């Protein structure tokens, strides 16, 4: 079957990126109008609402400008939240026919101690233009000194998931973690590649994801679930991790943007284990 006519995945990616600042303004304009409250609960699922609103507003802008793609909210429990489709084309989420790229959306509350959100998809599951979108939000007063507040998106990252995954994986190895190789699968799988190929194991050889090898279960929990923590994944200590961070900061890609985004908002957590000199050096690279 010939590929459908219309924008390439690369063009669709760029279009979604360029519409994002306006879509975030749309989200904040809606929440300040409709979501005003005293108090302001955290951990209530509002992050999920904000994630979806970004997708809907990007989609509205794609539609209003008659751009030849649209965002679809994927049903079911897949990793991805949105799929970018050729507008009005036939679509099969199973085979991905009609799709250009997929989008995974996460959110974090600025005031919360630790984000529970994870980006733990494996590199082999990502295409070069698949998007990771992360929104940071907080309850902000509707105006200075006001008693009522509203959920405001204060900062965000929207970029190539594969580049963030590469950074995440190199730091995982620097932390003593590894990835399952079929030929040496802890489950002794005979099929190559086995279904565990590329599954992350931590420094204690415990699987990080439920889909990892059965023989790598933890004693206390059936899997570790630290892999891909949105802030935690950048936590560095030791020379090799610092060198990796510096290497990615020397690149002009979305891994660099992700480091800048997280460091700007959570510097104390990501660089906490480094010496003053290293922090200074990395700070200079981040700016
Ligand atoms: Zn296996």
C-alpha cells in the first residue's frame, strides 16, 4: 500500500511543537475562567485533565488551520495518549495504519515532593518522531493576593521521546543498571530476541518493569519502578554519570532541552549528589 499523501512525520512533529505555546495559553485561559477555587487539591487527577486539554487544544488549532493531520485520543490502556493521524484517513491503532506518530503525555505538580510519573517506554518501542510531552502545573492565585487559585501550566517540555530515552538509558547504566540481552535472559528464554530484550534491570538485577523477566522479580515488590522517573532519571552521582550529562548538554537536541527543563524546576534533586565545582560546570552548560 502506498504511504498516505500529506505531511511527513517530521512535518507533523514540527507543527505540533509550534502550536504548543498557544495551546498552553488556551489551557490556562480555560482553567483560570472555569477552575477557580479556594484550597486546591493535589493528587486528584487534575494533571490528567491538563494532559488531555493540551491534546484537545493542539487538535483544535490543527483543525482550525485546516492542517492535514489530527490528534486522536487513544482508547484503551496503551502507553501512548495521542496518535497523530492523517486527517480523515482510515485508522487502525493495532497496525498503526493511518498514523504518523504517537504522543505520550505526563504531568507533574511543582509543589509535590516527587512526581510519580514515569517515562519508561523502551527505545525499541519508539519512532524518531514520537513525542514526549511533560507539563508542570501548580495552583496559582488568580491574581496577586487573591484567595482563589486555579491550576496553571507553568512550564513544559515537548520533544522527541527517543532522545530523552537515550539519555535516560545511558544514565541508567552509569547507575549500575543494565538491559536484558536475549542470549543471557534471566528467564533462560530460547527464543531470540525474547520478549524481555531491552528490559531494564537495576544495579541489584531486579527488573524495573512488570514486563521484565520473571526470575528478576524483587523480594519486596514484583518490580522496582524507578526507571524513567521524570525527575529521578536525571539524578546523577559519580564521574561517569556527570560525563554523560555533560555530553548530552553539548548536543543540540531534545535530551538537552529535557535536562534544562528538569534542572530549571528541580535543580536541587537532580544535582544534589554532585560537588560544588561539578554543579557550577553543569550550570554553565545548562544556561
Ligand atoms: Zn527472556
